[in-house]
C-alpha cells in the first residue's frame, strides 16, 4: 500500500462485465451524458457509471443538493442532480483525483494531477485550471475555507498549499517526517491535516501559527480527516483500523473490526454521526456514541473510497468499482 493511498485507485477494476446486465437510458444535454435511471438495492440507491473504465474517487455534497464526484482516468467530472448522473467534460484526462470540495457558489474544486493543477468547474460546466509551479506534484485531499481559499495536501512537497484569488501560498511542514494527506477546515478557518509518515495531526490556525500532535498509537497511518460541529477532529487510522477523535488536547479512538477493513473516506453528518468507507468489507461504517454499525453494500466487490453526507442527511459514497451510491437518511439514521 502506498502511504498516499492512490494504489487503491490504480487497481480499480477496468471492466464492469461481472456486475450483471443493466440497461440504462442515455441522453446528451449541453455536453453532459445523463444516466436516467438508478439502481435500487434494498436500502441503497446506486448509479452505475456509463463508461466501463470510469472509477469514481472523491465525492462531495453541494449546498444546493447536488453531489459531485471525480473520475479516475477520465476526461470528465460527475454530478448527481435530480436523481440523474451528469458527466461534465473537463477536456483532458485526470489521474488519481483525490481532492474535491464544493464552494458556496456551487462550483466544484478538484485536484488535477495530470495537469499539475488545481481546477474549478462551474455549475454550468466551465473549467479553469490553476497550474502549480512545482515540477512534481501529487496532491492529496482538498477542502475550502470560510474565506473561499482552497486548501490541499501536497505530499511531494511536504506541506499544505492554499489557493485564493489565483495565488498559491505554501505552508511548509516543520516536521521532517511530513506526509500530509487528509485536509479539513473548521468554521473559524483553522486547517487540520493528517501527516501519514509522521503519524501526527497538524493544526494550522487562521493567524498562521501551527502545531503538531503525535498520535498515541505508533504506525497508525492517519489518512482522512473531518471536523464535527462541536470542534472534534475525527480521523481514520488506516493501519490501526480505528477511527480517532481529538478534542481539547485529548485523544480517543474506536476499533472498527477484528481485521483491517481498509478504512477510507470520512464525513460527519448533521446529527454528528461519523461515516466512513470500509473497502475490504464492501461496507459503510457509522460511528455513534462510541459504537460502530456496519452497513453492507449491495455488491460483495464494492470498494467505497470516499464518503460525504448531504444537507438532508443522505450518505453518499464513491465506489471505485464503478458506482456512486446513496444510503437514504431514513436508513442512515436508523438506530
């Protein structure tokens, strides 16, 4: 496993023939391919990709109810709107697009490794790219601060970078171990990041001061991170197979399963439930009141790499085997 996790994306199946026959109506509208029907599998609603090699990677919910997702090795970005998938052209193929977030104006920002850029796609499909001036860059996750700045992890540069008004500003991590991957932003503009090789959390305050916090479990490999409404910092510990919480200087964590479940992607719901993907269990996990509940996905070969929760409490996941899916709030909130 690569510490930056992209190996999971690279090894995504390139054919969906084994998933059974499924006929979907197709239409073309303003350059977007629309999949007109979803698959309903028990509690879940799933959307199968229209192209056999499409592998959804990152996923994010917009304030208007739209769900955006990046697609590995594709010249498009996806959006679910009004129960249909739109495939919006980006004019060039992307590789390992791990970072994605939706801005207040409805546009989506994403990492574009192939172009060495951070890209913005508007709600009507217009794309702008901001090219990095570093010869090598493999951006990790991405988040948007309250002031509109786009922050992303830069593992190759051992730092965090913000993009605002077309200008990049780099924050070099003092820890020689570094290895940033996950990024999250608090309501007051503080940035939290996971340092994989450093086995640490990093806090970068709005005034520019920073500090790192060593994880109590050695070799835990922290990956994705999210912030709850009470200021709790939630993060995945990939090798430790645990979900961690950091608040007021205190750590706690919960083991997910007896065997490594391949934890990937984390999101905090409006009711403060913590959701995450379990790639080796083909499942979603929910952490509530210190207890983990597992929701098995409809397919045994499902690989939920990223998760998000929309304004209504529906839980969405990007499955690199070729699906985007949703667990409706009425099931997600069930005790």
